[in-house]
C-alpha cells in the first residue's frame, strides 16, 4: 500500500514575532507568518490554492485560543483556493497539516497555506491564566464538559495531571524525571532567540516552583504566548525555494479508545498510543531511525507519554529514558524539543514543534542544531486528541 | 468544601436527568442495558456493547475506588478554596465506568490510588452532584 501522504511535502515555513504581549491582532501575526512561509517555499501568493487551520475561527473557545478563521486569511490575501478547511475535531493541532497532505495528494490543491495562531498572552493580559467555563452567564455547562467542570477541573492541567499521577503510581515515574523534560526545554531555548524563557532552569528551581495541580508545578505547564506559525504543504514535485522542501513520510491520525478524558481505557497513555501505532504502520522507518523528536509539551508528562507511545521508550519506562537529560539533549541520542518546546519557547500549540522539525531537517538551527538529521518526528495533542508526522529530508 | 460553594453545574436534559437528580433520593443512577446488563455512561440512546435500545436507569451501590487523582492548588476560580482533590473514581459494579469527581471529607494529602470511597451528593439548584468521601 502506498502511503499517499508521500505525495506531499512541506515546502515553506514561516513564523511571526513571538512574545508575551505583542498587542497585535491575530490576523496581523498570521499574515506575517504566511508571507514568510510563501516566500520560503519559492512561491507567490497567486500560487497558493489551498488554506487550512486549527481550530478555525469563532466558537466558544478561550480568549486568544483561536486565530483568525480561514475565510479572513483567504480574504486578506485574496487567495483563490481549490480546497479549504478549519476545525477543532480531528487528529489534534496537526489535523490541518495532515488534511492538507491528503488534499494535495488528491489533486484538490497544489500549495496549501496551513497556519496556527495564538494570542493567549495578550488575551489574558496581566491576569491569571483563566479556567474554562467560568464565564458562563448561567453557570451551566453542556456536552462533554458537564462531566468535568462541575468538579472545579477547569483546566487541561487538571485533566492531564490525573494521567501523570496514575503513571507515577504504576511505574514509579518521579517529579525529577518530569523535571528533566522541562530543564532540557529551557536549555534548548537558550539557543532560540524567539523563545519566551531563555535563562537556565535548575532542578531546584523546578522542584521549588509553586504547585499547580499535583504532580505538576509551574514549570510542568507551557507558557501562553502570542504568535503565528505557517507552513506550505505542496505537491512533492515542487522544487521549493532556496531551502529544500521537507518530505512527509507518514502520518498518524487514529483514535481507537473512547474519545473522552474520563472514560479512556488506559490511564497511563492517551490517544497518542493509537496515532503513533498507525504512523509506524505506514512506513518502513523505525523509531531507531529518528534523529530528532519534537513532541508536544503542553505539560511535561505529555512529552514522556509521547516518547512511550512512539516506541522510543518501552511502556512505563519514559521516566528512566529522560532521567538526567543526557539522552534527550541536543547532542544526545534523541535530541528532544530543540527550540525549547512550548514549556520554554511558548505555547504555539503544536506548530512551533512542526516549524522546528523543518528547521532541524534543513540544518538551519544554528547553535541549537542537532547534527544533520535526516528523519524527524513531530507529535501534537494530549487526551483524546493526537496526531503525528514523520518527516524526512 | 462547604455545601454552598460556587460550582458550574450541568444543564439537565431528559437524557441526563436520572444521573443528575438521582441524588435527591440518595441514589447514584446509571443507564443499564436490559439485554446485556452493561452500565452505560455517559447516557446514550443505544447500548454500545449490544446495540439494544432497551435501556433503563438503575441505581448502583455508590461505592467505588479512586483510580487516580490530583490535588489542585491553582486558584482558577478565586471563589473556590484550594487545595482540593479532583479524582477519577471507578464504580464497584463496573470499573470501566468512571466518574470525574471531588474527594471530600478528608485531608487532600490522604487521598491515594486504590482508596475506597462512597458517594456523597451535593445539592446545587436542581442537580445533585456525586462527590465521594472515604468509606467509613
């Protein structure tokens, strides 16, 4: 069986300014990232004939979470598109990238602009990170959230923490092991001029930070930011611009368990288990072939769970795998979250990791470049959403 | 947590009324399949195991086990006192049915995986939220 995602490549990448409170509109940031990506792909906007984004515009989502909808971006750039989509449901934040690969493979478009934009830092202002649902005028909650929010479980931090705690219980995973992921991210962020937090983080800093929801302290949680990331998904025949396109080798989109936080069958893993297994089923490459990993770190434990799901560590052995941080360092056997991830570089919601995987495969990481990798994996999502991509040069 | 503290509460529908109002009689109630005897949660028009539509609400014992938990320290909602415990509780009759809930009536530090608990309802307007406390 041909994995038809191989008919697509990522021919261009772009990223806006990233910051804590840029006070710029989401559309403004998106256009900045999009134009950079289009130029990087060796294209002009007249050649962009597809557009896709997560989660799409509007909806009852937290302030600053959604970027502009695809109609706004299409209109701002006067794009004429043969295919378009935006939406929240699908294989996590990478859904529009994967869908764009399929659209290109199907011949619906040649060059798709795919973006993710957040303005959460500006939206939150100087206030605390808010809880979900608290703005409901009648304090009533509906749909799946009725099973969680009445118990003051207002944040994904709470929901993920339940899984992390069970993982600790079953496998002896420690806070120091989770800390190794946060400290690694911060060290790598030192080589990323756009990262939000770049000063070194020690294990003492990590362990002494205020507790958010056990076992997560402050540094287990990613940092809200403003910024936009864009990529161009093209037909693999496109030669690209001055930087060669990155090839898509395999995608993972599956979810085979009950798709909710409370009823999922295994409290030590999540939908990442199924997406990762499906991705490996679509390629001859193996985990040992991967030379750089950009794995979702909305919370530190999610990265550990992705390491296990993707087969870099056996089930339950993610903790010992990352312990001490040597193995996952830039010069280690599996360089991990090389731009600082969301924990230190900012919560670009999966797309920062995707951007960095392309940077690494093109050898453009500068002081944070992890050798000359030929194979990279990107993973996004936690809980009942997960998507992953295997990329090559 | 006091009985009158702020909570978000579910919008009760005909499909969920048995669950959210069973506490008025002190009962934790789930839909159960009359054909294969499977408990179904959240409520659904069809048994996900055998696809039967013959489902009826049935009370369970209200006893269960803490599958996992987290002690929340972050004041997401300034009107709610921290710390408090959020847990997933597996019900005795069918451990694949889990409830996200709060563990009350004990020190947060005493909650652990495997802890035996029983239901305790908190009345909020027209709903009775199933919380859990340690078994006596």
